[in-house]
């Protein structure tokens, strides 16, 4: 599998890969599969009637990983993939996804990834997804990820999603349905700057007694960028739900946070939190007394906030 320096950098940014990963993987480049590997427990099949792959993870698979990064460096390309994850019972696996776009031309480059998770009984999945854009061209870098989650009894999915820079416009949509004693944990991090725009839309239906959801978003909006955060949790049973949005706003940016809760059962315990504010002056002063410039101090605070 031959890749150039730009593609190597993209893979490093989104998946921390310096070489081919150990275990199962599917690497997609400019709308086509670049390389694929399966294992005895993780099978990857290309879709017959659509763009994307079906992943099948056998019952009892533990201590294995799957990497499915997407890299794009062709200007003007618009790529859409549908990836379905069929995860058996009693599994414990890590899935690393993400997309990196390098655009040095005048045409817009876009990637839409629709990922659907079917997580079996008592399985645990950690899902890491990073989005990154770069390039000196005037064309935009666009990403619209959609994640659909179905958790069976006792299943757990932990999502760590981040937009780590360079994405001009994104709509990030996540929907989830939880059965008895299942758990959903979402940790989102977003940084926007310039004229960038980011929309986050969460919808969680808690349908089984004893299930729980914790959806937390941390973001920083700089320059003239705009962010719109919407999180809706529906408690339809005896359950526990929490959603939180913390944002740092700078310059002339705009942040809208809309957490929503709907309790449809007397034993649904739901909590929401939202906070938007600027960097505290005393934090800047403290770091500047240690020898940092104001810009360096701001960067340290932002890095810590999004860590």
C-alpha cells in the first residue's frame, strides 16, 4: 500500500497511525478502498448495492481493534459511505475511525459518513472518531458525520469524537436507542475558527429500565465562527440521563446551546447543564506571570479545556 507524505500526515492526525495497524482495518482514500485486512473474529465486507462496508464482529471477541480511517486529497471530491457495525454478544473492542481532508484547490471537498452500530448483549465498544482538515486552497473542507446506535440489553458504547481543526462546515448528527441496563457515553470536542460553522445534533431514546446516557460536549469558538449545539434526551422508562455543553467563546464568535429533556416516566432521572463564557482574565494573568505571551497563555488554556 503506497501513500504519499500528505496522506501519511492525515493518517497520523486522525488515527495516530505511522504504519499499518495491527488487526482488522479498512483504509479508504479518495472514494475507494486503499487497503483492507480481516481477522478470525472481525470480518469486513464491501456493500453490494451501496458505498461502504459491513463489519461483523463475532460473539466473545475481546482485546481486538478495528481501524477504518478515511483520507481525501483530491480537490472537488464528494464522498459518501455507509458503514454498518454488527457487534456480537459479550465483546470488548476498540474502533478507530475519522476523516482527514487535504484541499489545495478551488473546488469543495466533502465527506459524509453514516455509521450504524448494532451492539449485542453485554458488549463493550469504545469508538474514537477524529475529523481534521488542511490545505491552502480556496475550496471548502466539508464533513457531515451521522451515527446511529442500537444498544441491546447490558451493552455499552463510549464515543470519543473530535473536530480538531480545519473543517469549514459540519453537521454532526447522532441518534441512539437504549434497551435495559445499557449505557451510552459521548465525549465531544470541537474547535472552530475563522468563518467556520459547526452544528451538533444529539437524540437519545432511553427505552429500557436501568439504562443510562451521559452526553458531554466541550467546544471553543474563535474569530467569526458559529456553533449550534442541540441535545435531546427522552426518558421513556426508569433511567438516568445527563447532557452537558461547556463552551469558550472568543472574538466575534457565536455559540447556541440547547439542551432538552423529556421525561415520559415517573422514574426517569434527567439532568442538563450548559455554560458559555470567555477565558477568565485571572487565568491569563497567572500564565503570563510565568513568562507566556497572551497568545501562548490562551493556547494553553484551550488545549487544557479540550484535553
